[in-house]
């Protein structure tokens, strides 16, 4: 077992329900071992500016498990390897601040760093581990696309939010005999679209993993119409695209553009095409950040607490530069490099996809 240690924890990237539960679990498990816990505010910003830190103890984390958001704050624009700053002339330049982060890590007297994040934040954590910072990662993303773990916390809550929205749309779509096209998050992985679409009794699910034919979608909707179902619910993952076409992206002012494109617009495009091709009234809806907000579900609270407690156990066991992964019924440590080597996409022959097909749900691919 480890002796007295001093560990840091941050929450980076997009927020997700369950972040506070991880903070609670890490703090409680570490303090029970007599360790010190330092919260790093604002993602990686707190490692650039050590004043953005806070000591965590049981009193500070009491009652936060059920809260959405994160008491430490987060930042999805804080890549310390490519920090945008202004030089003496006022021009914007990119500089590498990671040497400063390593120095501040030492000044804070930290022995290990718990990085809570998705593929972007954990990629940064892996890169920092290569510069000598011992890291244990915790998988956070509503997209459920981190490699090596069956589940990430935040996903279940996002799916529940999307499913509730679909449930409510059925009545208004039926009343007006409309086609409702709902765009959900997930980037290049269709987990949210698939799980909410099946659970919310969608007629069509569009996944990034299965490029779709708009004509086949329209034919499916019109076939249902002839059998008396005069409305339809279409769920589209934001990374879905027509066969032979490109993924749709939102236009942003140059100052707001990031390295990764901002996906969006597929629901609007699909609704417009359905209306033009079928003559049916069609509307689009983008759920957006609603999927990130609110209290975590029971599942997300529990798995987030398990992730946080396991992170501390692995630190005590001497494991470093790993990510906590859910491999039911256990939590295991896998190399960070493996976790961020690729994204976990929906297998097109998975049981969920086969279930949807057996239920008569169309993917627009056949």
C-alpha cells in the first residue's frame, strides 16, 4: 500500500453528468487513506496557473453526488500543447506551455494526477504522462466512445434525456401528422442515437457508422403512412451523413473555430429533404446541450463513484499512466495509450442494431 500521497484531480473537456460524483469518490477514498487532494480548476488551466487550485476534503465534497456540472469547472479549449496567446505585436501565436505545467506539478508537490475526461482530455493526459507526470485517467463522455471500457459515465443520463424528449414528441407529431427529426450528440459514434432511438420507439435511426440513402428513408416513412401511421420520428446522430456525402458542419466565425469541426445540421437537412420528397410536413429539433445537463441517473452516479474509487485504489497499488475501465463485473486498469488509440464506434452487427432491425426500425441503408 502507498504511504502519504498528494494527488491532483481535474475535469477537462465537455461537462457530463457524474463529474461531481467522481470528485466525491476520489476525495473520500484518498482522504480515508490519509492523502491530500488538490482540485485543479478549469481543466488544465489550473496546472498553468497554480492559484486556480483548491484543497478538497470530505466537507467540500459533501452533497455533490447528485449535482450536474462540476465544482472544479472545465474547459474544452485548454490544450496546453497549443495554447493560443498574443505576442508583443498583438498577433495570435500558439505556444507550448507543458514545461510550465510539469514545473507547476512539482511545485504543488503532487505525486499523481487524476485526469477526468473524454478522448481529447485523456489524449492530453497521455501526452503529459510522456513528459513525466504520473497520470490515472477516468473515462468521462456522454458519447460513450472511449476505447477499452464498456461504459463511460454521462452516457446513460444523456440517453435518458434524449429518450424523454422522443417520448414527448410522439404526441405532437401524431397530432399534426408530422415527421419530427431529432438531432442528438455523439460526434462520430452513434451510441446516443441508437440507444435513445430504440428506447424512444423511433421509426428511423441515422448513425455515423451507417451512411444513409435519403430515398430509402422516405420510402420507409411513406410505407408506414399507407398502413395508417401518418407521423414519424427520426433520430439522427450529429455525425450521420448521406452515402457519398460529407458530414455536415456548422459555420462559425474564424475566431471561434477549433481544431475539430463543430458538427450539426443533419436534422435540418434530413427534414428538408423528407418534406420535399414526400410532401409531408417535417420539422427538425436539435437537443444540443440539454443532453449534458441535469442530475446524473442512478446508473451514472454509481459508475462514476466506482470509477473514482478505483482510480484511488490503482494509485495506491502503484499503477500509473493508466485509465480506469469498466469491464463488468470489475474495474480494471488499461494503458492510457490504448484508451485513446481510437474511438469506440457502434458495431453495425451488434445486438442493438439487430434488435432495431427486428423491430422494423430503418437505418436508411437497406
